[in-house]
């Protein structure tokens, strides 16, 4: 097992090193930010209104997708807001120091443009499968939009990597963190937690995306409010320490961190590496995963769903991750060492609240976060299974995925997280290449839509009217899906 861990560490170190995925990830986000004119900053408040207040486009129905925009957002949030926001942040800080939080912010801010782009493309090039359900994501738009043998290669590579990744980021790490924290807080053996997780996961997954959408729409807002609310109480009780915490984050981001307590010190590169790796693990921007949920949304135009999906990264990284990071820094528990990363945030909540039951809040939150992530990622996996080998294999995949939860609950934490980092990197690579190649199309069609609906208030009829006048009929594929032309 030690030899396997060592080998995986070598592979992960290359993938997430300074010459491969980090520049590709940040560079793609920066390029899309430039091409889209800082869309994530210009349209953030309108996007938040569309996502959280309007919740669905006026005039949409079953012809336009399988679930509402809000359900698509909460499904993606459910898959995103998970152990990365609790254990992932603790792991990043325990290895890279407080400066890693800064690089998580950078990854999030640039990643909002990547998240917009991949959700836009997912809706723009989505299909109906043989059962009539909407299916979309990089496995489709890489093939259809990039085209040729290269596009087919990218799409196939993505599908294979995504299916593998579902057993890491969407399964093993989540179950592992749930089991570890439940054992720490309540003394329940990990194997018992694993069995319970298998049963309740199967119970929801049998119903497919509509079942997942209903569960997450009710589940996600509740779980985020509880966790963020408790974190805000801690920050309120330690408000005088907040300026120093921010100073430490910005300072260590460019200098590295000196040894403190159980922390052994870090170089700048480690802060960047851990911040970016855990940042993408948390918000998944650029990985292409959330685009799969976005494709199922009932929406009047790809631009609108792209903006809704973009808010997912904002909520995940700029709000939830920030809360966790500040609590860890203010309480000093970030120095507890990477071996204890799974429980560092629990310790931070105990210390911050000054009580012996703060860890229960973290444990309950983590159970909700991680369980909802398992549900969302199973959907991502089954859409790729359907694309690769056919609809008949979807139900067997759901069963295997659910059973694998037990293994995740009982395996070594280090092994599970390293495997997940590798799978995430392999999944992100073809998607990021595709986003770069398709950036011109994304920017051009986004500009046209926003020129005609700058405040995002057009209803379906208005959208149909001004899109009908678009030169070159560039939305031909979108029209086919919107008017239910059937499987292409």
C-alpha cells in the first residue's frame, strides 16, 4: 500500500505541478475572463437574481429540459459543496499554509468564467437520449463543437476520466470523510456508516435526475445556511482577529509559510499547488462536471444557464470555502498537521465556539454536504456511461457506484484523496483544451444574447424573437433541442 501511495503521489505531483495543469487551469480561466469581458464580475448580481430569486425562465416547460434552472443549480451545488469545502480546505492549509486560501480564491474567481463557458456549451450542444432525457456536457460538446477526430478523442477521453473520477471525488472522498467524522463525533464504526450510506444512496439514485433534483432543491439551501451561519458566529466572536487572518493569507500566498505548531512550513509553490488543486476539487470549475447538470435545465437560452451555473462557483468558493479557511486560521487549528486534516475543521469549530459540541455542527454539515455530492456525481457518471456504452448500462452503474461507497468509507484517507486529485486532473485536461478552442464561439454568442437582453429579463417569446434574427442561424442545434426534435 505504501508503494502504491508513493507512485500515486508522483503522478499527482506531475499533473498538479507548475508545468501542466496549474498553468492550463489558471490560463484558461484568465483567457475566458478576457474574451468574455469580465463577465463574472459584470453580471454577477443579475446572475444571482436569476439563480436564487427568479429560479426559472418565464415560459419554459418540459420541452426545454428535464429540471428547472434552480434544480440544475442545486444539483451542481450538491455535487460541488462537499468535503472539499471542509476537509479539502483543511488539507490545503495544513500542507500549503494560509496562503493556499488565496490561490483557492484566484481559482474560484477565474473559474467562474470557465464554469460559465462549460455550462453554456453544455446547453448549446445537448442531446436527447433514447429514453427522451436531456443529456449534455463535455462528452457531447467536445465532439460536436470541436469536431473531427481530435474532438472525438477529447470527448472519449473526458468520458473515461469522468467515470473514473466519480469513484474518487464523487464517492470515495465523500464517504471517507463522512465515516471518519461520524466515528470521531459519535463513535460509530466506519463500516456501519458505509452500509447505511449504500442503502440510502441506492434509494435516491434509482429515481434518476428528477429524483436527485427534488432532493437537492430542498437539501442544499438548508445545509449551506447551517454551516455558513455557524462559521459567521465564530467569526463574529473573533472579529478583531479577522484583519490579521486576511493579512496572513495574502502575505503567505507570495512568501510561503514558516513552521508553526505541528505545521512544518511550506514554499510558495506548495501554497499555489494546494490552493489550485483543492480549489478545483471544491468548485470543479474547468472540470466540466457541473456542465452535465446544467445541460438538463429548462432554460430559454444557453447564456442564461451559463450565468446561473457561474453562481455555483461564487457560492462554493467565495462564501463557503472562505468561511472554513478563516475559521481554521483564526482558531489556529490549521497547524494541526495533514494527518489530522479530516478532523481539523471540527477542532476549529470547537475552539471557535468555545464549547465541546462545535464538532457536531461540522459533522452534521459534512454528512449533508458529502451525501448530496455522492448523489450529484452519480448523475455525472451515468451520463458518461450512457454516452460511452449505452443506456442499458446506467442502472448497473448506479448499483456499482452505490456499493463502492462502502469501500470509500473504509479505505485510507491519503490514498483516496491522491487518487481523486489524479482523476480530477485527467478529467479537466480535455475539457480545458476544448474551452480554449471554443472560446471564440462562446464569446460571440454570449455578446449577441446580452446585447439583446442586457438585464436578463426577456421571456421565452422575446428570446425566440431576437434569436430568430441572428445571422447564420448559429443556434440550429439549440433550436432542435428546444422544440423537442428528438435524439440526434
